[in-house]
C-alpha cells in the first residue's frame, strides 16, 4: 500500500476504482481495511474512486502495550484527511463513522472547499456523560496495564457495539463473538492516543451551524456508544442536513446492515441538490 508523508508521519492508504473521489474515515482503533468488507465494493460498483486509509495512531504507530502513546488532536486527524484529499486530487465526498464522523464534520467546517458531500454515521457534536465515563475507563485500562480476558472483552464489545436484533440470532452472535475474541488483546498505543482525542472533544454544535456542505447524518437505532439523540443534534445544527435512522443496528451498523447503509450513502452522493 502507498504512503503519504503528512505532519511527521507516513499515512498508509489505498485507492480503488475510477470516478468521483470518495474518502472513507474509520472510527477509533480500527484500520481502513474494515471499509473493504461492504462499503468499498458498493461504491466502486457504483462508479466511484474510493480511498481508505489507516488514521494517525493506527498504521504509523508501532503496536505496543505500554504506557506511552502518541499525542494527537482532532485537528491533526482533520488535517491528515485534508492532505490526503489534496494529494488525491480532491474535492471528495467524505464518509466517516464515530470519531471519523467527527472528522468529517470538522473538515466540512474548516476546509469546505475539499468536501463535496459529507456522510456522518454515529455523528455527534458532543459526548454525553455515559460516553465520557466509558472513554475514561478505557483509557484507564491502558494506563494501568489491565488486560481483560478475551472472551469477556468480546462479550462486552458485542453488547456495546451490536444491536440486540443481531445478538438474538444465536448463529450471528457466535460468529461475532468469535471475531471479537480473535481481535481482543491489549490496547495498543495508537488506540490510546485516539481515545485521548475523544476525551478532549468539546461541544461543537454551535460551530456546526456554519457548515454549508450537504450533509447526511446516519444514526443507528440501537447504538449504545453514540445514541441517536446525539446524531439528531448534529442534523438539527447543520443547515439543510438530512437525518436517517437505521433500525436493528448498533454502533457497527455499517457492518450489521450494510445493504441499507450502502444504499443510503449511494443515494445521497448521487443527489443533485
């Protein structure tokens, strides 16, 4: 995969397809490859050139499990995406989820000339108290070198990120638990750095009234990490923004209900107004 030197690090990225550029921005702790399961094929088949990348703290940072972690801010993450879009010949449609949604919103605010249309899944202009305490607890696990047993962590991750509709299906629940247990392990320093970004996020709903780019906000009805009321707040703050809620979907809604999510994205990107 190619790399782009940005702000003192090498950003690993990949581009497939031809047509208008779409840049996909992943959430906390996940690499860009996650998009290739469902969203990249759908966008390429629809005639788009699609860029995925490993955000600051993921690819450029060696994976380690000690108390050192890279320092970064939301502005760093936004500027990384801005430079990638410029490098690839933007402007671009920009799609993000969770922390990636916040990046999309801030990019549209600070560099509107780089954004054609934005899609913010699990969007938020602020964090509620439960989320702040959860993030604080996750940071403390890393800082105190506590490693949860894989099976237990997988169960907690499933409850936090998946819809009850998914977990009611015994086969789907087993498959997800196996995947989550396989990927469980000590939090690495890059994810810890991204969690610190989330801890620093301010209430930006007032600022978002100045966003002028077309924006689609997608909430996942069963999302425990970013409840839908936080998503609706963003849609209400941004002039002309559209809000859609996907039923039977948790924080991983783009993986649980990919056909629905993909169609929402494609319809919005193809709209002329």
